C-alpha cells in the first residue's frame, strides 16, 4: 500500500503501526491498519508547512499509541471469544451426554419451578397490593370467646351497635349481614347472594363504586328508598355490562329495588360465609329487636382505623369497650371481646402456614436436586479428568477451567429455569384449582416480572450451588490424574457428604409428608356421627313465603310429604342447623335445668338449639343412645319435648340418665320448658376436627322455624334426588327459592379441602424427593464402587470371596446412610414442630411416622448400594488389574 | 454489555466529536489526549453504539495519495451521553475548542 516514496519518519511510524497490527485480532486487522496509516499520512501531509522537531516527535509518539489501541482490541476479542467458546463448548458437552442433560434439567426444573410457583402464591397473598384505598388501615372485627380464643366468631348485632357508638379509634366501622335475595323477573326465580350493609361500609373499605354511587343516609331508615348496589360480575353476567344499568329497577324478594351503583371488579372482601362473585348489596335497616340481640351472632364487621391510631391502640380501646359491654350484659357477653384482625391477615386466611410449609418443601426438593446434579457432575467430571488434564497441560489456568465448568452449570440451570417457569405456570393453575375455594385472591396469582427476576437469581444460585463444588474439585491441574484411585481422600468425602445431605433432606420432607398423611387419615377416620352416603341436603329460607307459624308448619309438612313420595326415598327430615352446611343459622340459648339452682352468668356454657322434624335422625342415620327420637306425635298440642346431644348429656348429666328431666331455654326471647325424651350420639357439626357441640333438638311442630335444610336419604344419583326434592318444593310453592343444595358427602368433603390440599402437595413433593434421593444415592454409590474396580480386583485376586466384597461395599453404604439419617432426624423433628398446628391427633414427633420414614430411606439407600455391590463382585480380577 | 464509564477523557472525546472533530488524530488535537487513550475510548464508544463510523470517500483519499481516513460521528445515544457529560463536567465547555476555530497541531 505504498502511494509514494515516504520520508524516513513516516516509514518508521508506519512500521510501528504494522508491528502493532500483529496484536490486533485478524478479523479487524485490515481496517485497523488502514485507519492508522491514513491518520499518520494525513498528519504528515498537514505538517508540511510546519515541520519541526516537536511536531515530528509528536507524530512518533502518537504512532506508539497504536499499541495500547491494538492491545485493547485484543483483550476485548479474547474475552468475547472465551465466553463464546465456553458457551459453545458447554453446549457441545451437554449435547454429547443427552441422558445426563435431560436428567439434570428435569431435576432442576422441578426444584426451580416448584419454588417459583410457591413464592408466587406467597407474593400474591402477602405482598400484592390490596384493591382497597389505604388497605393497611382496614381491619376486620370479630368476637372472640375466652373459651376458644383462636376462633374468629361472627358479631352479634347489639355488640356491633355498641362498638360503633362507643369506640373512637375508627374513622368508619360497618357491618355486612349475609343475605340472599329471591330474584324474580329475570326468567326462573333464583337466589342472588349478597349482604345488607350498615352505613359507611364502602367508606370503611375505601372503595367507591365503579359507576353510580354508594348508599345515602336516608336509605338506611325504614321506608327509605330501596337502593341496591351490584357486583361487577353480576352486572356483566346478568345485565351484559349495560352502561344504562343505573336507576333500573329489579325485583328482589318480590319488591322493586333501584340499582344505584356497580362495584369494581376487585371488590371481594370475603367477609361473608357465602360471598359469591355475583352479589347484591343493600342498605341495612336496623330493627329494634336487633338492638337487644347479643346471643345470636351472624354479622361481619369491617372498620377503618382513624388517622394516627395504631392497631394496638384500637385493640386496647376495643378491650375497654368490650369489658364495659360485658359488665352491662354479663349473661351474654361475660367472656366475649372484640377482636381486630387486619384485612390482609383476614384475606390470607389459614393458608399462610401451609404455604410456608410448602415453600420449605420445595426448597428441600431444590436442595436435593442440587445435590443430585452435583453428584452427576462429579461423576462426569471423573470421566472428563483426561480432558481437563490435557487442557491444563496445554496451559489453561485453574480459573479458566473453573470458568468452563461454571459455564456448563449456568447453561444447564438456564435451560432448567426455562422449563421450570413453564412448569410453574402449570403448577400454579393446578394449585389454584386444588386450593380451598375461599381464597379468591389466589386466582390473581401470576408470574410477573419480579417473579421472573426471582427465578433468574434462583437459577444463578442453583448453578453456583451444584456447579462450583465439583468445579473446584476437578480443576486442580496440579493433581496427578494418572495416580491410582483411592477409596478415601477429599473427593470421596465430598461424595459421601452429598449422599448424607440427600438422605437428611429427604428424611425431613418425608417426615413432614408422613405426618400430614397420618393426620389426614385420622381426620377422615373421625366418625361424624351420621352416615353421609346416599343423603342429600336442600336448604331453603322460607320465612318470607310462610309468615305465620301455622303456615310454616303446613309448608314443611306438605313438602316433606311430597318428598317422601319420591321413588327410592327412604327418609325425609328437615333441620335448622345442618352439619357441614355452608350457611347455618346457629342459635345459642341459655340453659337452666329444672330442679337445679339457676346457673349464674359465669356458669353458663354455650348450648345450641336446633329445630328438627321427626325423621331427621333416621335420614342422617344418627344413632340413638337412650330414650327415643322426636316423633310425629310431638305436635304443637303435645307436651314440649327435646332430644339432646351426647355432648350435652356428658356435660350436664355425666353419671345419670337425663330422660324425663326438664330444661328451660329461651326461644325468640321467650322462656320455654322442655322435657328430655332422648339422647343421640355425638355429631360433628362444622369440621371433623372440632369437638362435638352441646345441642338441644326440638320438634319443628312445636317451634316452627323458616330456615331449614331438607335431608333426604334414598337410592340413586344425588343430583337426581336434589332435582326431585326441588320439584317437590315448587309443587307446593312455585316461588320458593332453594338457597343451596349438595350431597352430604360433598359437604363433609368440602370441610377437609384445606387439609387435603396440604397433604396432597406435600405428598407430591415428598415422592419427588424420594425418587431424586434414591436415584442420587444409587448413582453415587455405584459410581464410587466402579471407581474401585482395581482395588476390588486386587482383593479378589488375593482370595476375597464375593460375599465379603459385598459386605465391604454395603458396610460403607450403611455408615453413610446412618449418618444421613441421624442428621436428618434432628432436622425432621425441628421441622415437624412447624407443622404442629396443621396436625390432627398426632404429635410432631410421632415415633411411628419417623420410624417408617427412616426405614423406607434405609431400604432405599441399602438397595441402592446393593446393586453396585453385586456388580463389584463380578469383576474379573485380570481385567481389573489390566485397567491400569 | 455494561454501561460505559463516563470518565473525563471520555467526556472530552464526546465533546470533540460534537464540536466537529471527526478523525482520530483531530480528536487528539482537540482534546490534548494521547493516542493510546483516545483510540480505546473511540473503540468503546463504537461498541456501545454511541458513535457511528464510516470511511472517507475513496476519491478524496486517492487525490491525497493515502488510504481513506475513518470518520467518526455521534449517534443520538451518543448525544444523550454527551448531555450527561456536560451535566457532570462543567468545565467541558471550555476544555474543547470548536472545529471552526482552526487548530494548530497539538503538542500533546
């Protein structure tokens, strides 16, 4: 590229540039040289008028600057090329061992996917903003009974009214009262669920209607305008999202109501026992009798803390107010206090503990997975010793080799992360489907950017965890690869350490799962006190359509008669408080026993009063302990009688028969005297794991009641039976709506959904852990044994028989397993304490569970050692020795 | 690719580019920086997409009997970076002359 005859200085400068160009990566070299040559020549040309020593020296100095430039380019190139090379090499290595790659990706994807899905759930429940204004200041308020301090009980109307009047800690406090409306005029009569709310309900939640308005003060008084607010999904489903919905009139309970507002989609306070997505909300007009009602509690209260008031201060004031109410009303409120629970905690429900438990489980699975992949990598590392030795001999430094191994780990875990996130999407759907239906907010659970970032961090950590240990193990170029393999030394120790870790982690998980399974089995084995098979329940609220006691009696008598006529039906009864039903009206009564001194307020214990028709017990197959059931002869004209529950008998007459005794109760504010004619065995009412309640059953004929559940025992499909029952009701009153209906088996089943949820997930994780653990142990032990082929060959050549070799291998395996079990036991007992609150009738340290789990792991571990041990004895000593 | 370190020399190079110095040696003249500093900075700016480069027209190069020079100019990202640099280094404005003021070859 000579253009003309150059002066010496230019030739020197161009020589320097040419020399430096050798350093520049070849792909860039021509351009680089052109650039530098052009600059040097241009400078020389422009110096023509002004040549002196200093400008010449300056040109020379600048030419030397070509070297730093060239060196910089070379460094860049090398770094990029090394990274690219590492990646390419890693890809090739993984591609060449598809079995290993698939196994490792699968194992890691399980761990990463599981962790990401559980963390997403936790995030959704605990950290995602609630859809309410300044949501952290919203509290739910419950009644707490000193006898059962962990149960959030609904609030009695008069208690709520007193709280509202006396407390200063809230800027708004309001109640929602579960209510269902018979909706007619939109086709078939149907039930719309919702609530009546007191003034300020939407203010307490900090929620404004999406369109329209909330309620006006004049709508909370008798005779006020009938205004209703509907939920977003009701608006969409029933009114097709019609923008002109406001001021439309709909017929609820046979009266015209004006729709004044539509709630935003996010509105789901889950205060009511049966919230439903499609709901109607109306103003509560407080009735006079409610100002005195303290015995029955069915209101749900929500409040907003006043500015500057802390939760503790508000609770402190609530304690004072409750104490004052208790002094004024000792009979009903002696052991009751108001209990503030932050909204978020309320929404989270009881799932926080199971979810944290699940998080522990997935992290354990991930840990076992890492140990597994680490051992797989180590095994491969052994096979690749030669590769590393050669690369080290050719000048690759330790850092370079470690980088190569880390690249492989990162590539592996990145593939696993992608698979894991896919898995997490799927797992989230499965978990949400399995989850107790009350957890509406879970449906919002989605993997967002933050969760992806979390997955990325997790992946890097995982790669470091399983990649670095073997990397340092095998990248020491100083190690003499040709040296004889030994059965001891740091590598073997590390491998044994991995087995120990896997067994210990698996023991923790299996113990947790075992305890939950045993607890669930015990729960399912609880006798509910009735037979749920072939029974269906159909609930009606018949006050509005019956009115007088006489009409109520007639309505139920005639519907029961119609139901009896259904083919295949054996018994038909009806009851006011149906075991395991979602919405029951539980009525408590003070109880005095005739002939005993009247119980003081302090001595009063909760006693429930339930109205039932004669065949209720037979329909439910509730066994009679003593005396007789309620019968058809117990009419309104006959002497007042009652059947009591076993729990009440044991409380009041532990050592004698209560038959013929007289008791005094209160019914609709009136004292009534009943004679006990029978005792039925104990019935679980709400949950299988709750104590049976002290209950008095009175005949429907003598104490007519509108909110009843029909119970039908009969052959055939439950759904067909339910349909037939509904038709029977409608044949008497075509406008009577059915509130709820289900097979009793489904009701009982729904009560254990939470326990089943925990148990199913935990068992799934434990099984994954067991499989991983077994394959991991097998892999490591068989690999270790294979490494010792030569040693075993020598032993056999010297006369050792197969049995002694097997013993040798097995003994070593057992020591490792024993250490793992011991460590795991400590962890398992500690971790089981966390489960305590989830367990039913089983102690966290249950020896049987832990024993079985240890035995299972020991068997798995020993059989994993046995196969390699047998293989070892088949080694031909000659081959083994020639292996050198 | 990590974000570029906005050092003072880098700021000077950006300013020089913005003020109409488009070739390596001219930038050295404008900034007073040695070639071993200016070129790596140019390479880095190039890699980060803060500047674009093209070659001088072949005709010009042949007329002057030398290879074509490489012509650097700021991209819009580069101008953003310069704005940041001006913000950070208040003396930048005085540190680099404008290309319209004819320069003497530097003695740096």
